[in-house]
C-alpha cells in the first residue's frame, strides 16, 4: 500500500484549509513538543484498533511522528483508522516541520522521551564501567558488558527493562 506524503509546507497549507494533523507519537512526546493545532492519537492506540473518529476530522487527515518512520511503517493501520477519509503522511515528521522553520509548541517541563533517557542512562553506565575498570579494578568492565548485553537483548526482543524502570520514575509523571 502506498500512501502519499506531503512536505511540511504542504501540510501547513492543508491545515490552513481545514485538514486535520494527527500526531501518532506517545503522549509524553506530544506534551514535550508538538505542532500547533495537531491532535494526539498515539500509534499504540491505533494498533489496538481504536478509531480516530472521535477527533474533529476534516479531509484529508495528515499523520506524523518524529521523523516519519513510524508513520511509513504503519501506513496500513493509519489508513484503516481513518477510513474512509483520505490519508496523507507528513514526510520527515516533526523533525522536518522544525527544519522548515515552522512553529511548534514546546514544554521543557515535560520529561524527555523514554528512549533518550535510556540512551543517557546506558551511555553513563558504560562510561562509568570503563573508567572504573581502568582506575579501580578490571572486573568493573563487566558493568559495561552487562549494559551492552541489555541493549542487545532490548533490540532483539523489543523488551527494554531499563525503559520500563525509567518510565516509572517520579520525574516521568506527566505534568498537565
């Protein structure tokens, strides 16, 4: 199935003419930064079969994510969720929108996306393991190996214990 993509400037023009922009990123990502006028409807809800019909839909519907990968990979599910309304995908997602110098609403009080937190935590633990392995005891290199093995397991299985742990931390409670 091929779904037509639109550039950020085309999407903005379509929105000015009544089209609906739907952000399929997770709620925390949306709250941290989103396109003005966009509606949040996470991909996780769409994959579960929920319909976007409760949103104020205008023709056509434009879906977007961070960089365009999630919308492209899930185009078929997005078309089903919006049927019978025509579906377009924002090429390059919100990253392309920002690169085109179009406005976003940003709330830096909201937590960083979980995967960025995982990258920060994993990188920090790996660096600590290396530094401690060189300065204190070579067995501390195992910390870096353990974190690397966890990242490998997360990539293969799709289950990330560090992401689950971080998502339950107090700073990741959504601030309304």
